[in-house]
């Protein structure tokens, strides 16, 4: 009966039948609870409305583009790095076959990730490179294939936890390597490492404290210093860079983050980092370093289990290609572009949006305020970027309600709440999203 209703019939035209049936069952359950509570039975029209509402809600929650107005450049909840246009475009060409694993010269089986790994070697100066699913996988693979059953030495100041259940001690344990902690929380010296090195020591693991800082009375041993121990002992130096900058960010006026190239030059045997943090590409774990070690890793069964698919390989290759043209990099690399945007430029964009809203007499109080953006993704936790935000105050809704309504807009807009105001930071809003953002705010007020 309900399914024969005209509105439900037209929903069946627009949506997969199975989804409409599921929504209809949910609507009936809802109606039943109302009746049990003593309300009178609902009419079919109301039930049909409810079905439509369920369908729209489910559709709203699909994996989809959203506007990042949080000012957090590498926002893990929003997919970390925004892919460069060239990478995204390459993905849209995957509605057909690609030469993932075939040698175009011989027609024989080729090497996966061949071009990506070649680019990585070229850009970092490494002998060899290997790409896996993420940096956690990269760390697990390095330790499992090269350090199993042996000691891995790590400073107590570097036993990190990254949001979302990644803890380095767990990773070491999973790999079958034995963790040997040295030093103290705030200070670790070269002699602390040297004291515990034995025949059973496979590696000294250094971890870039990407998402925290130990300040004040503190000391950690540099890769260069650690590498001096290789002259006396047959140990590997492994450097987990985490956020992994591909270029020296200080040339753009940003704080210096260690690059893979620096770390290898300082004597690391293997360096690993994420693909979707400062590198600005897709989720991936990148390992660069000595070819004999990477050759051993390739033979380990985990390598097959942790390998990346063609989407990742395609997007990563295109992201890396941008670094071949440093002079055009910032304009084509969204992460670098957002990071290097001056506060003045953000202010100009924020003011422009405010003028547009003021002109329409919207029922919102809007101010342009000096604030701070965060790099996010664990990178540069102590270096917020000066910015300007639109601080929005609604006379009719609380900040939480306003932020929620913005998330329900089309496209959804993700904001930050501070001091009882909703903040929109245009640093992380792409230029071609500004118009849509203005439209969302206008519609919000006319509701
Ligand atoms: C981010 C990070 C990780 C985890 O990387 P994923 O790519 O998210 O798996 C591991 N170690 C460090 C130091 C990091 O900064």
C-alpha cells in the first residue's frame, strides 16, 4: 500500500529499489513506535515524506567533497592532503585500463610502482624506494623484514602515539622486533644508544616527533650523530620522518622540517614517511634508502599484503612529478599553496566574502578576526600560521547548531568553534569553492 503511494513510486524511479525499501521499513518502524507511545496512526503522506527524508539523509552522508573551513591544512578527518589537480585528473582517467604492471617495451609482466619509485629516487637521492599503504605499514614492514627477533633501540622521547590508534611500541611488537628504550622522556644522549648496542642489535630507530614537542631542558640525538655509531657497530639507522617534507619548507618562510634527502645525506640507511602529509599526495607509506635493504624488504611476504593499488600509484606519481618543476610547485600543489598563503591574502579573501554577505543583509553578525591556522597531520605542532577568519554569530542559533547546519549544507562546510563563535578560515578553502561557500551562507540565512 505504502509502496503504491505516488511519492514512493517516484522515489523508486530516482533511487535504487533496495534503498527505498530499506527506508520504507525504517519509516514504518518509526511510525510503530509513535503508535505504541499512544499517538494516532500516521497517514501515508507523512510516511512517504519520512522515506524521502531517510533517503536524503543517507545520500548526504555519502563519501563526498566538503569545504574545509577549519584552517587545518592537513585535516585527518577530511582526508589529509588535498590532491593536486594533476593527480585528481589522472584518477578520473581510470575508467579504463592502465599499464600498472606491464612493460610497454616488451609486453611482459612489468614492475608495479616502477615510475613512482624512480621519481622518489630522483627527488630524494636514494638508491631505491618502496611504496606501501601508509607510514604505519612502512614502519611495520621495515621492522618485520629487517629486525625480527632482534633489538631495535629507540629514545624514550620518541615513543609516539598518533591519533587513531597508532602507537609505535605496538608496531614494534607486531613486527617481532624487540624494543629497547634508552634515555629519558626529555633527554637522550648518544652514549645512551651506544651503551645498549650488542650483537643482537639490528637498528637504531629515530622518530620525528611530528605531532608534539618536548621543549625546555631537552635533547635528542640527530641522525648525523647516530650515524657515527655505524663506524663501530653493524647497526642500521632507520629514520621515521612522519610528515615527510619533500622540499625544504624554510625557502617559503615556513619552519624547517627534515626532508628525506637530508636524512639520507646524514647517514640514515632507510627513511620512511607518509604520502598524504607534507608531500601532499594520496595516503601511502614511502620508504627510501639502501637498495640492498629495500631488495630484502621486497621479498618479505608483508610487502604483497601492504602494497598499494593503481589509484594510489597514479596519484602519487603525479604528485611527485610536480616536484620536478620547483618554480611552478606552489601554484600547483594545494598543500604548499595553503601553507604559504599570507595572512594578508587570507584577510583579503575573508573581507571579500564578508562584503558579499553584508550586501545581502544576512541575519548573521560577521567579523573578520586575526587568528591562527594549524598545519595539522602532526606537522609543525608548535608553528601555527597567522590567519584571518570570518567569525560568525547567529542571533537565532547557537554556535553548535550553526556549525551543524553548515555541515548539512550542500556542499557540507566544516568549521571550527571557538569562544562561542563559528570560525571560517579561508586558508583551507579552495578559491573555486569560495562562491559555493558564499551561497551556502546566504541560503542558511534565508531558511
Ligand atoms: C603520521 C605519522 C605516522 C603514521 O603515518 P600514516 O601514514 O598515517 O600511517 C607514523 N609516524 C610518524 C612520526 C608520523 O608523523
